[in-house]
């Protein structure tokens, strides 16, 4: 009862302090830093810009400020020279425990106030794709959990040192480590979690789980450190060691500290989020596994059951082999490192298997010994929480499994056969996936999925066929739009939450305009299948890709923020056109991105093609005003830029500032200067029809498999021009 009464009095005293009020107010306002200065989430989704960045910045600032508040409060008695009187009446251990609890309550109050203040602001800024669930998860996880970590680390440092000045130095160093050396290590950056993007259209539970795991690991670790520092509190005039020896007499105290520290080490070492893939991304040891002799695969089936609540997956697969060797053979599969394999049988009998410790490209090798029988049916069960590639650990989120979105790729979908060749029918496969009723399954490629069963528990089973050892499927709350242009059918799938944005941008009309123009002027896409193409909007992942019959569109390309980008078009519908043109210039023809500062990129031809389409739709005056004039103004400003005229001053700046300025300047050159150069080339080669023939030839050229990229020199050669001919001066 005495402790409870003391806690109430201390909490009231803390909440009446002007300095506490100042810290709370500044913490509530601190998310504004993420709107202006500190923007760790690089993606252009609305939730990244207006929830992730403010919440992370608010967590960073409030974590530091509450650490300062903790030092201020813990040092109050010593600073006022009344510590001897206080500790004569109350045990230092009891007082420290009460203070840490009151600081935690103050942090909780601050979080609640921040969420109330920023809720209407976030909703207004984000618009139609605002997600209340994302909001109520992001702020407690990104901001709320930072404050206890700041309190615990600062309090522990003070209890060890008993000096406010030294504590502030140690706390500043600890925070600086998170912001600098540890910033790219998702498990160590306790203050600024690695969150590169939040999805607007689909769920974000996978990245939330990752940050929660990291933060809770640190919370347990710092609780253990704080407990040890608590045991070191000076008592009876003794020093640190003497006080520690007195405090550990009650064995449960050091036991609690030991348990907390042990648990944190286990949690750190045994994290389930990312794998241990070889950091050398040029290594291809799995591709060097020798093929089996006189063994072929005649097909396989898989039944897959995602658990959308837990984010896990379980599956059953059956492979059929013809073994003409008359001997046992070792068959190798690639499997997601997060999966456990069980119940492996060949022709109904258990067979030995081994999962290797070595991992590469988000796969571990599963080796199974099959018998000498001529016909072998190999079955296995597998499942677990899929891990992501360790080399992409700062960009987690791609293995999202929820009732709003799912992407299963290759070995994450089912074990990928590595070393057994197919028969003449290749690898015929039948895949069944059971999903919630609201989800639509979309195989990436030319396969079409059909519902084969509906179940009483609100799920349905989809079935599709493919002919490969790997494959990719997407599933989610998708809307399907079908656009037919001259016999070419586009199946456009996008997230249901994005409906208002897509309608505002005129997505269907944009697709029709792009297909009309690009097919007429350049030809059909090489990855289209029988005049049909799936365009699938994915969860934000940093880019798209294409394969036979399908192309992926990154969600970030179609956010309200991106669709208002004046450099890509004057209206959102024109930005939509720009992004769709990338199917021809970017995916249909690739550009080498190893030189990010290069003037030549997919953007130049894409912006030029967008201009030509808009010119056909709205007339020459419109295109001249909103495209050519805007390009010219940006280029004129570029050549007047101080750092362009004085590059020696740019070289003298810190590396991060150089990169920021260079990126901005490169953006102008790629989106504005290059289109102007192409427009000048158009005039020099004889007009639009001549340029169309040149671009048609470049689009349909024979590719060099060793370097399949469209280069600037190839463009110049096709035009019969030199770089000097296209100078704009």
C-alpha cells in the first residue's frame, strides 16, 4: 500500500512539472519533423509519407526527449541536495521503481495525445486510402515503443553513473549509434526502425511484426540492463559494487535480470524475420548442383493453405519421378528458410531428408533420397513463417500474408525442384490454394485460376496449372478491369482501396490510350501472351517486372502523390499514361541502371512518348504549354543552378548533401533535358514519322543476350546523329 500511495504522489508531482509539460507538448508535435526534415520511408505511398515518416520521426524525437526527462527526474533529488533525506524515508530501490513507472505512464499519455492530434491531420492528408488499422498500429509501434526505450536506456545509464552529465553523453552516444552505424541493421536501430514503405492499398502486418519484434527485443534487453543498474543504486553510503552485493541478497532480483538478458539474446539470435542468405549476391552455388542421372520429373501437385491471421503458410506437395537408374538418388529442392519440412515419404514410406544450413537468394537446400523404384511419388508437408532475404532486410514487407494481400514466389510457394530434368512435357503442375472468400488469386504469367470449391468456413479453393519448377502468385482484394484494343486484351488488377484514385486518374482510358498509341507505333510487348496481358498492381516493392503474359505495376507508381507529379504529366490521368508507357520503355526495352546519374534512362523516351500521346489527345497547343515549355523552363533553371556552374563547391559538400543535390539535378536531366534532346533529334531526322520509324526499329531490334539494354549510342546511331548534334545550347 505504501508503494501504491507513493506511486500516486510521484505521478501527480511529475504531471504538474512544467518541464514534463514541455516534453509532452514537444513530443506530441514532433511528428511534424517527418513531414519536413526526416523522411526515412523512401516510398511515395501516402501512408509512407503521412504516417510512417511522422510516426518514426516522432518516435526518434520523443524517445530522446523522454530519455532527457528521465535523467532530469532521476537527478532531481541529488541536484536539490535532498537525496539523503528522501532515501532516509524511502528505499532508493523503491523510489527508482516508482519513478520509472511514472515516466512510463507519462509516455503512454503522450502517445495517446499524439494519436488524437494527428488522426484528423493524417486522414486529411492521406485522403481516400487512409487506413484506420494502419494508423492505430503505426503510431504505437513506431512512436510509442520508442519512448520506453529512451527512458530505460537513460535511466540505466544514470543509475550506473549517478552523474547527469556523463549520463547525457552516454545516452547521446547510444542514440547516435542507432541513427548512424546501426541505421542499416534492422535489429539494432532501436530508435529509427527500418521501414522503407507502408502500403496504401494492402495490409502492412509483415513490416509491423518486424518492428514490434525488434522493439520488444530491445525492450527486454534494456529492462535487463536497467534491472542490473537498479541493483547498483548506492545504499548505506556504499559504492557501486558494495551496493550491488547488498541488493543481490534477494536472489529473485539478479535472477530476473539474468532471465531478461538471456531472453533478449535468444530473441536476437533466433529472429524469424530474415534468413541467412549468402551476402555475396554473385554466388550461384545452387545453380551448380549436378543433375541426377536417368531420373526425370513427370509433374507435381501442391495444396497450399495460407493462414492470413498468423502470416504463416502450410502446404502439401507430391512429385512424380521416373527413376531409370536402378539406384537411390538424391533429389534437391529449394525451400524458404522459414519453413519446416515434415512427413517426407516416397511411395508411402518414410525417406531420409536434410535441410542445409547454407542459404542463397532466400532459399535453403532440401535434399531427399528417393528409392531405386522405377516410379516414385515423393510427398512432403512443409510450412511456417516465411523469411525474407537478409540482403534486403532494410526493405522488409514483400512476404506479406494477410486477408488483404499475399505474394508467394517460387520456393515460398512450394519446394522448387533443382536438379531433376523434366520429360518431354516439361514440368506440368496443378496448384491449389485455399483463401478467404474476399481474395482473388492471380497467377503471374499466362495461367488463369478458377474457383473449384467453396467452404463453410468462409474460404474457397482456387486451382490453376503451370509448367515450371517455380512460379509466382498474387492474391488480394483486387478489382479487375478489362480493356480491349484492336483484339489486344488488358486485364488490369488493382487494390479495391485504390478505386477512387484510379477512377479519378481515368485508369481505363489511360490504358486504352497507351495501348492504342504504343501498339501502333512500336508493336506488341514481347511478354504479352496471345494478344492478352495481365497488369497486376503489387504491394509497394520498389519496381516492377514482366514475364510471359503478365506485368507487375508497383503500387507506388499510382499513389495520389505520384499522380500529381507535374514532371510526369499535367494531370493525374497523364501521369497514369506515363507509368503505363514504361511497359514499353523500361520493361519492353530495358535500360542499364548501373549509372544512376546518367542522362540516358527509360524516363527520357517515356516522357517523350507521353508527350506524343497527349498531343494526339488534346492538341499541339496543350502539349506545347504543359510539356515542352515546362521542360525548357526546368532546363534553363538547371543551367543557372549554382552547383552546376560551380561543381567544385558541390565536391566540397558532405557526401549525403552531394547525393541529395545530385539526385535532384539528375532528375531534371532525365525528365526534362532528355525529352528536349529527343524532340531536337525528331526535328533533325525529319519529323515525327521518321522518329517513329527509328523508335520502332529500336524497340524491335535483336537483343544482345550479354547486354540487352538500349543504350544512348544505339539511339544516336539509329538517328545518324552525335551527342554534339543534340546540345541544347
